[in-house]
C-alpha cells in the first residue's frame, strides 16, 4: 500500500447506508480538485474481506482492502457509517453488528480522529468509544441510542457534534456537513466553503444547525391526528385553540390531549407552538420579513410571543437565529 498522505478509512459492511459511504469520498475528491497534491488524503474503503458489499440501497460496493491489510497502519481518520434493521415491532432501528464493533474498537486504537455518520454512532457507542461524550445521531434513533447507552450524552438536535477527537453526525445527508467540517479543520474554512460550492450546497452549515423539523416527527397511527397535523400546518395564522382542534377532530379536549401525548409525545398546544416556530425558522433563514410580519404570519400575533416561543423551543431568540442561519441576501 502507498503510505504517503493522511490515511482515511471508511468502514464497509453489508446493509450499510449507501450515502454514508459515498458522501465523504465525494467531498475529499472535490478537495483534491481544489488543492491538487496539497490535499494529501488517502481514502480507502475497508471491509472484512475484499468481496463486494451490498448496501441498504441494494447497490454493491467493492472494498479497496480487507481490515487485516491495515495491520500496523496509523489511521488519521476513521469514518464509521451505519445500518438499520426492522425490529420486532416492525419499525426500523439502528443495528451494530458485533464483528464490525470489534473491528472498529481495534482500529480506533490506531486512529487520530473518529467520525460516525448517521446511525454509525450506535457502532461507536457499542464499542465504548462514546462513553462520557456528547454525541448525536439520526433523529429517529436518538432515543434508542440514549436508552441503550446511558453513559453517552445524546443530543438529537445538531447536525454534527465534535467532542475532542470524536465527531458524530446526524441524518444521512449531514455526512456532507460533517466531512466539510473535517476539511475545514485540516485546510481552513475558506477551502471548505470552496468545496461546498462544488457540491452545490447553498452554504456549509455549522454544527449547531438543528436537524429538528416538526414535519419529521414520528407519523401518528391515528388518522384523525394526522389530518389535524396537516390542518395545523396549513392554518398557522389562525387561533388553533384546543377547543377548535378538538371539534375538528370530533374528540373531547381531554381525549385529544391524551391522543397527542400518546402519539406525538406532546400536548396539542405544544405541537402547535413547535409548528409555528418551525414556520418562523424557515422565514428567518430565507427572507427579509420583519419580526412583526413573521409573528403575524405564523400565528404568534406579537413579537414578544414569538421570542418566548423561540426561547422555549430552541433556546435562542429569532434575531440570534437569523444572524446565525440566514441563507439569503
């Protein structure tokens, strides 16, 4: 093996999410286009054997080498993608194959920087590499990660988190943001932004960008609640009081509250506020509307109400949020 440059190893195994594997190399390849030989990364895909690996998408990927070929190699960055499987309840959940976990644990001893993509955080957690650390993963498996690994401080909101030399990324496409952050650490923010433009990413999102979105919350199994959620999204400027929502769902106020807590884990009022904050976030990110106009359009009526809701839901103010995440001139 050519031993020049910084070695980046991406772990391969059957059932792995395809974009988790292909996203980071694309970023590194575009970095090479920008910098030429100055981009001294050596990116290899490693698996248990050199046989083709079948991804979750059904696409087969050919490893560059087997894990054993890395014996004695010093790894600059180890990137661990994830895999999901169907649980006994019929829902998808993150999986961590014992053989892969052991390989990652061994490779990590010779690695300067660890990074997981999406549900790959569950592999790092199983290997004991996240104990005592703050970490994120895909929003849909964050509760599973926290329940199975109480020693890990799980934060489901950011698109990626750095805790020392360990990086964890959120939902699948966030692998691009995480990889750009690695590039920024090695070659500077200006270079990472050039690569982001090559990827036709409107901006390189900071780690604190939230992956939370009201429409991405678990889908209710109750048709009435789903219909009500769509009604709420389309009529945010209206009062949307509990009595109004209960009448629309043909349920008593007590029944509606109980169903929302069971299905969505929050009260109707809390859900409405979160939906309004979500709509306000999009306006703050992409437009020039005043806070007064945003408050009215999203059903808050006053700027003070908008500010209080932002503090409850996001721990910041609308102005601070716009200054940080504004994407339009």
